């Protein structure tokens, strides 16, 4: 894998510079797969704007973390 691809993949796992936490970052933090996280979130029938990302410090992010930790 090229160095650029390695860096790009690593950046996906961390919090983005624009104050957003991705599902992939949450899954990594909670030591579950992104697929398992999406399955849990879909089962909870949460509303979303099309992206699996939430603003840092938002109440919604706290709710998502609790849901995924179960």
C-alpha cells in the first residue's frame, strides 16, 4: 500500500478537522467493526442526514456512543 493511501486510511479513523466524529472512528474507539455499528444504529431507527458522522460534543453523539456500547 502506498504511503498516501496509508495516511488517508489513518485519517478516516481519527476525528476530522472540522469537528466531526465518523462512525469508523467510533467503531475503532469501541473496538467493534463499522459493520456491526451500522447494524445497531439501523436497528435503533435513528434519523440521520445521510452521513454516519456527528458533531463533536453533541448530545446526539453521546446517545450514539451509549447505544453502540450496549
